């Protein structure tokens, strides 16, 4: 038995999260340059930034289908190749239309990764380590965000074509990810579902299951009991509870304003009076905070549970976002005050929603509809990201109080999020995937 095998497999799969995070944040360093290069007004500028997110919506919808048919591993390989190709072509393009096209195609990879990555990790993880291992995906997302912010800052001074280098450097980790995925095993649950039980037992043994045959039988029994429902719609009424939990959590995740802040962090800092190079450096502080508090959340998520982290995060996000809104209302930015408030927001977000969302979505649905449920959650997450990221520059720069209205809305949404988690959301820590379904009375 190799107890670290599950961790190594999860790390490789989670590298898709690194590319996900890098792709999400790198645009913050180039969005102003491309606006000036192609003379975009606020509407088309917002559309250009959101074009990758439109791709993520489609990727999140279609990613689960080939993962069910061809396997999680093969789809992860395709995602790595897509990241590699689109990062190179986006950096080299000379026209706005092609730039939008390749950002859109790269977004498809991000969306598919957000479905298949956590799904794969949850299925190759022992129950007592699943929260931490799935949360590695989120940790890699925030690491990718940090590296993108840092890369943007370091490449800022290379000249007018700096934005091309900022985008093109993503090809290096993309190639590494594409190669490493060839060395991880297929999901044991997928193998059993496709009558490859012996292979599945070998994988289960390698990831630390003390009795691989018993674990295989539990998965097989679960799949058999759900076989009659496999072709039923996700919306047949039986899965209303997990649908509600996942859709609400995904919506609140984006209604926090996280992607607006990640995509426009330098511009937000410039709105408070900071110079562009200083604003890029302050964005790095957001990336560092994001990574540190995500790591903290990973270390405690299986000890204190998903709900505890979400409630603590809601409380902190309401206060920090409220302070940002007040600063924009009074125009008293107090030097670096807004930076400190946003860093506090990022800390509470990373400790709560950032770490929990992909874990929760990967474990709340039964085997028969897990891919569909994960698709629904990711689709909701990304369609909300498109709306928020496209609308933010229109609202924030629409009037002198645009920043105030934006952050006030985010603060109010986080208050409602806290109430929802406290009163409605179930706890899933330390429970097997099959045990969660029994508790929700899904058979």
C-alpha cells in the first residue's frame, strides 16, 4: 500500500485548478492594455473580459458528458492540451476577434476543469481525507491566481507588448500538466461503472483503502441501486435538496464579487488613487492572502466542517465589503485602507466559500447523477461570473457612487448567504459519499 498515492494523484489533477486560477487572474494585468489597443468602450471591454467566462459556462455544461463516457483521466488530458494551445494563440493574436475567440476556447477548458477536476479527486480520495484533497483543487486555483498577479507585476516593464508575455507564460504550466496527467490512474468509481472491477480494486488499494474489495463492493452496490435512475433527469424531484444547496451556494459564491475583484483588482486600486504599477503590486497582496487562507481552510475543513467555515466567512465578508462600500461612498480612501479591506475580504472568502464550494459540489450528489449535479453547480457558478464580471465595469464607472453600489450589493448578498448556510445547508464532513445520500433520504 502506498499511502501518499491519493495525495499525488490529487496534486496532479489539481494542477488543472492552478491553470484555472492563472487564467482567471491574468486578465487583470492586460484588460486595460487591450481596451486601449482595440479602442473598446465599456460595454465591449466588459464583453472581452467576460468572453473567457462565456466559455466556462459551455465547458461546465459539456465537461461532465465526456468524463462519463471516456473517463475522467482522458478528459483531464484534453483539458491540459486545450490550456496549452489557447494560451499560446491568445498571446500571439493580432486581432480583437481572434483574441476573444481564443479566450473563449480557453474558458471552455476552465469550465470543464471545474467539473472534472473536483469530481476525479473526490472519487480517488478516502472519505477521511476527501475534504482536504478536493480542497487542493481550490488551493491550486488560488496559487495560480497569485502567480498570475506576480507574473503581471514582474512583466509590466517589458514594454508595450507586455500583455502578450503575461498571457503566453501560461503555456509552461499547461505543458507540465498535460504530461503529468498521463501518469495518474482512472477513477475507481468510473472503472467499476464500466465493468473494470479488477483495475478499480488496484486503484483503491493504491490510494490507501485498507480493504479494497470491500470498498469496491460498496461502490458496486451503490451503482446497482442507482442503475434504474441513471437515465432519469436530474430534475425529477428526487434531487431537489442537493440541487437547491448547490445552485444557491454557486450563486452566492459569485454574488460575493470575488471574480469582479480578481478580474479588476488593479483597476479598483487605481480608482482609489494608486498608480498602475503600484496597483499591480497591491493585487499581489490579494493573491498572497488568498493562498494563505485557502491553505488554512484546507487544514481544518475536515475537522470543523463545511458549515462552520462558511458561517465564519460570511460574517467577515459582510464587514469587509461594507467597509469598502463606505470608502467609495465617502471618497475617503485613507491611503491603503481599501486595500486592507479587500485583503480582509479575500481572507474570509478563501477560508470559507473559496475552499468549500468545490468540495461540497463534488460530494452532495449520488454516483448516478454526480456528473450532472457537478455540471449544474459549475454552470450556475460560471453564468453568474459572466454576469458579475461583465456588469461590474458598467456599474462601477457609471457614476461617482458606482463603486459604492457595487460593494454594497456584494455585502448584502453575503448577509443572505450567511443566513442560508446557518438555516438550510447540511454538514457533510467525515461522511462517505454513499452515507451523505442516505442522510438526505436519496435512494
